[in-house]
């Protein structure tokens, strides 16, 4: 059985890590380089770096901050924000990314998914979906969760898989930053529709929420969170020990003395 991954997320704005609730109320948190080093040393399996205002502001991602962050870690790094072309893929991969996350760019140009998969391989292409309930369905939102694209999230996930995405991040806008647990209903619906790895994002508030996620939805491959790790509310090594105790397979990293 594949081990479950624990992934901290750095939401970066103006070169600083920030965090909000339901994609709103953005507050300054810390320096991305220092946080990245901490997560690298604490046993995180991967790290996600989102330039959260690149698409909204219509600019390229902050590559200098990315380069410095990538140089400090030895775990896989996924980077997203303002990725609209294959040239953008080139830029972030050369800056140190291992995988590239596309969201708004894929909505504007769905062919970007297949074009990137053909050039860089499926394992490099991560489809990030910002999802919110609208009536009786789950809709895809763009521009940092501000614009309802009226695209059914389940159909979009299928499209991403069929066109070469190697994995999907499901960001629940409804539970983002609320800390009452992952959106299990939404995650179940989407994960049943595809067979590529699913990363759950939005809602984690404590260790029990990760245990609940992986026991309820064993098909989910990873849990992603931000503020609970940033503010030391949950220690990654302790989280993994508790998951292991619950017979949930994880990679345990021995810390050097």
C-alpha cells in the first residue's frame, strides 16, 4: 500500500507567506524560506508553493523567492500561480520546482494540460481545483476563488485525468481555514470519478481530521494544510506517528540528533 503524504502549503503574496479563511481575510504569517526549511526538516513529504495573487494581478510568479525556497529543501516542490503557458512551466521548473500546479491557466486554455503532459510528463502536471458548492453541484472557481466558472468539478476532474494530469488537488473553498475537518463529501464525489492521486485541501484543524480523512476515504492520497502547520498547532512528525499508530501508512523520517 502506498504511503499517505502530508503536504504543507505556502500561500505566498508579495514574497511573504499569508493565510486567510474561505479564501478571504488574508493575514501575514512568515518568511517562505524559513518555513520551507522547517518543513523540510520536520518530515513533510512534499511542499506546495502558491503565488496566490499572480493570476489576479495578471503577472508572472515570483521566481526569485521560489529559487531561494527551492534551494533550501530536499523534498518535492509543487509550484503554482500565474501558470498560463508552457513557457511558464519552463520558468518554474528551472527555478527549482518538481511539479507545476495549474488552475486558472487550465480553465482559460484547457489544452495546456495535455500540452504540458506531453512535454514534461504526467507526473509533472498537477491540476489544482478551487471548488465550492453552488446549489446541488460542485463548481470550479477561478482567480483565487473569486469567479464562478460554472464548470462542474467532477467533470473537470475527469477532463484533467483524461488529458494527462498526474494528480489533482481539491481545494474546498467552503472549508478553507475553518478547521472543522476536510470536506469529505466533496472529496468522496471527486475521488470516485478519477483514479489518479487526489490531494485533499481545506479544513484541517487537528490530527483527528487527518485520521478521519484517510480512514473514511482511503482512495485519497495526501492531506494538505497550511495554518495548523505554520502556527505549530500540529507537528508533522507527531501527526505521522499518530497516523502510523492508526495503521495508516506514512513515511517516517528519522531526525538527526
